[in-house]
C-alpha cells in the first residue's frame, strides 16, 4: 500500500491533525496507520494522554531485526486511538526531537523498507519542512506529499522558496493543501504557482496541484486534538468530509506500489 506524507513550510501547522484525520477516514481495507515522523518530536502522546512506550523509537529498533517485507513490524509497537468506536492505528513519536531524529535515521537508512513497503497505507506526519530535514527520504518515496499552507502572502512566499527543492525531491504527487484562514481563492493561488513553475523554474505548470481550502471546523479539530469527545456523527463533520473527498480524488495516485527502498542519494543528501 502507499505512503502519504504531510508537511508544512512555515506559519500554519496542522500537519498532525490532517494526518490523523486521513488515517481515521481511510478505508479499513487499506489498514491505515499514522506514523509520527516530525523531527521536532511528537504531539499525539501528550494530546491524547498516551503512555510513553511503545513509540517510533521501538519501531526503529524492531526494524533492525525484522524484515519489513515478510514480518509485520508495526504489530508490536503500534497502538490504537479510539474515536468513539472507531480505532485508529498509531505509531507515536516521543516528545524529544533528538530521540525522534535518531529513530528516523534508522528508519530511512538504505535498505530499511519499514515505512515504504508495508502492506498497508502509511500516513507519515513529517511536521515542518526545511531542506535539511531527516524526512527527505520519506518525501522522496511517498506516493503523495501534502503541503499545508494558508493562502496568505507570507506563507505562500515561504512555499515558493521551497518549491524547486520539493519538485526535485518528490517523485509522487505534490499537492498544496490550503488550510483555513487564507486571503486568496484557490484558483488564484493555483494560477500563481503554475506561472511560477513555468516561468521561473521551467517546470510543468501542472506538476503541483492546489486544493482546498479546508473548512474551519473547530469541533473536528477539537476531537482530533483530544479536547472533545466525538459524537455519533463525527465522521460527517465538515473537515472529515473534505479530507475524505481529497482521499477519493487522490486514489489513482495511491494504487501503485511504494518504492522498495529510498534512493541512496536522498538518504545521504
């Protein structure tokens, strides 16, 4: 099954909330699992008052002794977060950025296929993006990379600064997902990005898709943050419905096999 990575450039967060929502609404047949890969450290452990272990550190340790193609290495380290009666499989990162980065170093070394060849959908919350991030190998191997940003001048400027690097890195679909609270309509943002790609980067103007904006849904955000209890119809809240439609639109990009391993040049960059 495929790999989806979520990132943001600067300003708007929302990567963890979006990744959790995607894992919660993905078809059960895909056996989705959310893996916190934020180099700054994880948030879900504290938000949902989860025990400190097992975590991404344990997944990295298990990956050294088990072959991801033949043995389900997630089984011993994942846990379930229940949204009402719906279980969401998680591998949480420790709050410590140093521990998380060390675990990512193991999980993205050449030949380690734990996150890129699992027989399930892996949604990787990769946090804030910068060119030296240890999640580069995950973005290089992902079927879809979602870049969250608000359509505001300052955030779109930061996105523009990173587009050339992301285009060189990402081999799957690169999607700009507009978060709530923007200024410009999505069509205007899409036109500006397409013009920049064609005029400044000599790239295919269709190489980056712009979608959104996501609805400003405080109730859904509160449920995903662990602050509110989900009601019976929580999956019909606007944010969940919007992301469900996005998953349907991305389905063609999520049907191909994930790369068996990350290219060495991206691991060593």
